C-alpha cells in the first residue's frame, strides 16, 4: 500500500489518478483549494484524506504535508499536478498573467515539493512526479509563457533527480501531449487579455487551433492515469516520461532540428574555448 499526495485532485489528471489509487487500495491525500470538491467527487472513503491546499501558500503546503504524515504515516508518491495554461503571444500577456502562471506552475510546485521532501528524506524513499508537458520540451507560438514555466519544471526535475537519487528518491517529469481533458477550456486555460494583429498568423492561429482541438485531442486521459499508477512501481524510473504519440513526434523533430544546428554551427560553437 502506497500513500499518494496529489495536488489539484478534484479534476483532470489528478482526479483520475486519485480514483485509480483508491481502487488499488492505496491511501490518497487529495488536495484542492476547496477539499469539499474532492469529497463530493469521491465520497466517504477510509483511504481518502481531503486536504485544503492552495499550492501558492507555502505555509499551507507545509501544514498539508505534516497532516498527511500524521494521518497515514508516510508519503510515498508526490504528484505535482496542480497548474493551468496561458494562451497568447508573449507580448500579449499581461504582467499579472505571467506572474499567475509562475506562482502556481513553478513556485507552487516548489513549495509543495519542499514541504514533502523532509518526510521522504527521513524515509529514504519516495517518488516525485512533476506534471510537465510537451511544452516543457519544445515551445511554440502562443504558448511561450506557459512553456517557459514548464521548461522551469523540467530543469527543477533534472536537478532534483540528481540530488535525491542517492537518498532513494526518484523524480520524473511527466510530459503529456494533447490529451482529451478540459485543459483547453476556460477552467484550465487563460487567454491573454490583449490581441495584437501582428501575431494573427502565429499566436492567433494557435488560438483558433486550440478552439477546434478542444475535446478532440488524440490522447486518452484514462490511459495516462493507468500508466502513472503502474509507473509509481517502476524500477529505475527515467527523469522524463513522454506520453502521447504527438509528444514522441515532437521530441524526435526537435532532436533532428538540434542536430542540424550543431552540424551547421559546430565550428562557431567550439571556437569560443581557450
């Protein structure tokens, strides 16, 4: 029996994984800004501990981790799932929109991770799954601010993986592509307040594409949830877990593009050494 600590557990991937972990017989500390939404969805369950958590509140994160350990004795898997998107050209986004993305997607993830790590270090075991995105590996027009936050998550994941592996704690960035969730709906995706006509062919085109793709994405969220439940038991888990054929294709295309840059500019790149 494992104990999961899941942020953003009331909907999306967080809710699906909460459901499966409970069905498996695991304990779940299911956090949400309003824990009643968790109770309303999953009902009264002996293995379920619904906890109030705004991931941007560091004190609340520390208190939630402490309460989790008091209730179940340990935390085996931290799923940093809480987050939301921002669609619009970099110039179109307001400062407050940029700050909101980083406050939740980066600083919130950091606060929860730092709150849980003392307990995992004491156990000398644990798994941390950071929900990133293909946008954390390859950026594109319209998602610059969101991708930059996910790039930060990828960097944090790599460093944490190296720092924590000697302590028996594994860290993985989970990189979904387009999955058929509500991510492209207003509940999960903010749109930049201003629209600049000069970006109509780039960020504007992405806005139109997102509207058409919503709820027609190729990825099956049920299958992703099944994979992550099994992945929590995987031996020697990788630092990155790409999920979705579109993610695999995007990574392969970026590898080709980066290889071309190295081939074309190698003489310049290596010319700067002493």
